[in-house]
C-alpha cells in the first residue's frame, strides 16, 4: 500500500513540475511577443491624405499636396495617401507599408482602388503600396519606375515636396490611362469603340420616336399654360415611364424643353390674350430655364464636395495584397 502511494506521489510531483515549467515557458513567450509588438513602429491614425510624422514638409506644402490628392480622388474615384515616418524599424518598409495599408483601407470597398506612398526617413526608403484594383494600372514594374525615375531624383537633393508632387502626377497619369482603356472595347471588326450598350440606346430612341406625335400634341397644349421647364419635366417623365429607359427620359426632357421654347416663340402672340379666364405671362416659362445650366442644386452640390473634407479623411474599405514596389534615395 505504501509503495503504491509513493508511486502516485512521484507522478504528481512530476506532473506538478511539468505544469509549472509549461506555465513559465508560456508566460515568457507572451512577454517576448508583447515586447516585439511594442517595438513595431506605430501606425498613425488616418485623418488627412498627407500624414507627416517626421515633420519634413512645411504647412503650405502639405496643404497644396492635400488639395492635389483631393482633386485626384474626385477624378479617379480612388484614394491615394502619403505617410512620412522617421523609421519603419524593426520591420522592413514593405512589411510596415502593408500593415499601414491594411489598417487604413484606402480605396473603395469591393473595387480596392487605393494606393499608399510611404517614406521612411532614417532608412531613406520609399514604398508604393498598390491596392488590388489598381494593380493593372500600377504593376510592380511601373511603380518601380515611378520611384526610380521620378521621385528619387528629387529626394536625393532634399526636395521632398517636389518629389511627392511629381510622384502623384505619375500615379494619376497611369490610373487615367488604365481608366480610358477600360472604357473601350474591340468590336468584331477589330475597331475600338466605347463600351456602352448600343442595343438599349437604339431601342430607347425607336420607342421615343414612336411616341413623338403624342408627345408633340401634349407639348403643344401644355406650352400655352405651363412654364417650359415644367412641360419638359412632364414629357421626360412620361418618356421614362413608358419606355423604362433613363436615356429616353433625358432625351424626352431635352426635346420637350426645346420644343416648348419654339412653340412659345411661334405662338407668343396668342399667349398675350386671356386663356380660360387667366392671363399667362410669356416670361413665365423662360424664367426657370437657367436653373438647368447653372446655379440651383447642381452648383451647390459641386461646392459641397470640396468643402466636405474639412471633417477629416478616412479609407473606403479597400484591400491590399502586397503589390507595389520599393526604392531608395
């Protein structure tokens, strides 16, 4: 009995010692991982398109580059940001830039049209990180060429703002070329043509021309009592309702608006007389015309898009897979 008890005690001691050893080993490993994580260069929050934690750019230079990136974003539909840090150590600039890109998520979600330019001042390294959606426009070889031939020459003479500016221009040019190429297709005759659906457009026009007599009849009546813009809206809405095509709706609006103006000019003398006990003023239809071309809600929308950036900047949910290139100066 005593021998059996001693065996159990020895097994317990060995298990107890093994558990303690495993606990200390796990604790040591966790502390080591925590120390390594703390040693990584921090990722600054994304608040503007130009993030300069190394303070190498002046205020005016940052503002000019920021506005340039705003314009690029509006024309391309994607996002490009610049990050300047003192160092990316202990990581390589490739590892650090990918971490930042994954955290910032530049570019539209689902389209992944984003890019990130990272400068590590201590290492004198540059990295262009390219989202999935722009890897066709900015393949690794093109990104490498932009760094080597455009950005680095400026950086070598400490002209960092000029180098970033020139790099943005080259990136915008590459993206623009890719967008134009995507907007065209090759037809069965080997000719380039705009990528639209001609069948839908032709069908909408045929339907619209078939409705022309009815539209003109309604137009002739309404143009005596309603402003030309309202007549055009009614005609455009009717064209859209009966055809289900936005193209036909827009075409109906334009045709009706021009037709109403012509009818008002031809039969203007009749409109000076009372109609149905009411007097319709000829300038009633013309007063609303300029709203379409300028001012109104369209002008307000255009100004609001540029002023909305004062509230901060954030990524659009784009993904990155490590595409891009690196260089130095």
